[in-house]
């Protein structure tokens, strides 16, 4: 029986499509959804702030901004869940997306992970996104459902 589903999301069109699929799936299984957004700290430091220093007074506002953005795109899905009488909650974590997704999936003892085949990256040629590849290559017993863009 599938009673708990983890839906990792980066706010991309593909992730939104996956979340909508998860909502439809939950309607049929009466499962509860946990939405998870991972703030990738490596990205914040390496892409946004040059040089070796990682001054917290510069990083914190960026992290806050990313958290706010994550809250707002997850809220959109939570509203959709409410409309469909599906139990849902949204969580935000920091770290490496693959590691955090797998860790949370095991901690929450979910029965299924529903995610997009792709995310925010502009590289359209890739067969699958690197977060997706990372999750499906991890040695975990939890099934993963990929929703294609
Ligand atoms: P890449 O990141 O490798 O350049 P991409 O952005 O197209 O490529 P992924 O990042 O692998 O592809 O995204 C695939 C799916 O992984 C998304 O649809 C989403 O479900 C999940 N995902 C990606 N990044 C995150 C994140 N930071 N937090 C939660 N879920 C994520
Ligand atoms: Mn990505």
C-alpha cells in the first residue's frame, strides 16, 4: 500500500508536472504528500559569491531569498492538495539535493518518491537531470517514479 509519497521539487516546470502527477496519484491511493525543497548551499556559494571567502552576511540573504521562493512554489502545490482533500506538508532543507532527498525519504519512511526527469537546468540535451540520476543510482529500496517533462 502506498500511504506516504515524497515529492522533491525545485520549482521548475518539470517538477511542477511531477507534483501534479503525485496529486492525482494520491487521490487514488489516499496517500499523504510531503513536498521537499532542498537549498543547494554549494550553488549559493560557488555561483553567487566569488572568491574563497563565504561571508555569512552575504550568503544569508541569498538563502532567505531561495527559501522564500521555495515556500511560494510549494504553497501552490499545497493549495492544490487542499482542493483535492489530500494531506500535505512542505519542508525545506539545506544541503546536496540527492543526499537530502534520499535521507528524508528514509527518515519519513515514504513508500514512493515522485520527481521530474528534469529540473531547472537549461541543458535540454541531457537524458536525465543529475539530481534524478543521483537518486535513482542510490542504493535504497524506495521506488522512484519519474515524470517526464
Ligand atoms: P541539472 O541540475 O543536472 O543541471 P536539471 O535541473 O534539468 O539538471 P535535476 O536537477 O536532476 O535536473 O531535476 C530533476 C528533478 O529533481 C526535479 O524535477 C525535482 O523533482 C528534483 N530536484 C532537483 N533539484 C532539487 C532540489 N534542489 N530540491 C528538491 N528537488 C529537486
Ligand atoms: Mn537541477
